[in-house]
């Protein structure tokens, strides 16, 4: 069976053809522009490469309530052309095949669970730290789904006593995303994060905030693997900093046998989104 996969990001769309074991057979990337322009390119790709079903990991917010008449519709995204756009219904109408949809971060979590660093674990939490911050939780192969999709990037955390930054989230100011996402780093220091690589104090503060969030997620969800990806995490020095601060915060309250095996980097080389979309289509 040939499975279609889309990683529908706010900046770019990645379309792929995969096999049932998660192997990527064909792949194309193009910019996210207007819905009509972008989905016309999607249509052309999947008409050239016939698939039997399609999995989609989409930027959000997106309505994931299956009983809702607006199921699969993009919500109040800052990408105004996509606001209130019925993505799921549009893809079904164009391609005339079964289409299954979830958030980009939920699908990435499913990809790492099925094919990546968490494939031998019973549960995993995937966190992406980039333009925004989001997280998805998979247990026993099933994505956690509440009334709607979770927004774990918007938890409230304690500010560092020496951090005077007012926060970059327009809704919550100093939530995790407002303090630790890529735009927060750039606004706080007046430079892109790639130009701050040698400033350890920048990354110690970033680790301070991410470790707090991970501590909260860990005591609530108790995942076997915590995977942190996204553009900000290209600064690999963050991983040992986060692990150290996480252990300090946990303070021996819960035993962690090996924090290096608990808090890890992704293993799928930025393919976790499309591989997770394949897994989503197969699962459904």
C-alpha cells in the first residue's frame, strides 16, 4: 500500500509518498502561500503519485473535534489567508481518498514513537521549540486527544529572577512560548538565535525555562521518552543544560535512572512529521 503524507507547516508544505513500514519513497517541499496555490501543488503531486490514503500533520490551531461540523478546519492562525479554512474537507474533495488529520506536533510525536527514538517505549512526549512551542503525547500508539488539541506551549512558568523580558506571547506574555520560543529569544537579545551560539548565558536561561516545562509535563504524564526538536534545539549544547536543570528541579522526588535516555533529541532527521503522517493514516 502506498501512503500519502503531508507535513503542513506555516512556512512550508512537505508532501511525501511512503510505504507501510515508514520508508519515504518520494518527497517534495514548497512554500506555504495561499490555500488555493498551496493545495493546487498538493493536488498535482498526489495525482502524479497515486496513494490509497493520506495522513496530514497541520499547523494550527485546528479543530480536532470529530463530531464538529468544522472538524479539520484551521482556526485563528496569524496566517490570515488560512484562517477558517476547511483543510480536511478540501483535501478530501480534491483527492477523493480517505484523509486523516492531526496537529503537526502530535503527528511528529507519532512518527518518533513508531519509527524513531521512542519505537521501543510505551509512551513519548515530543516537544518542538521553534517559531512557537508545542508538544504531543503518544501512549500505547495512540495520540492523546482531549476535547480539542492541547496547547502545551502556553503553560505558565516562573520567570528567572534576573530576566526582565516582558514576554513575546500576545495572549499570555510570559507563558513558556512567550519566554522561550525563537521569537522570544530574538526579541530579548535583538539578534537571531543563530548569532548567539557562543553566549552560554543565553542557553542557560533557555534551558531554565524548558526544564521547568519538562518537569511539569513529566510529573503529569510520566512519559518514557521526552523528545525535544525544532529549530532552537539545533543548539545541541541545550540538551545537557536542560537535563541538569531538570534533575535539579525534580530533586529526587521521582527516580530517573538515566536522564540521558529520558530527555533526547529526535532520531528521524526532520522526517518525523511525514513519517508520523504515514503512521496516522495507517493507524486510522
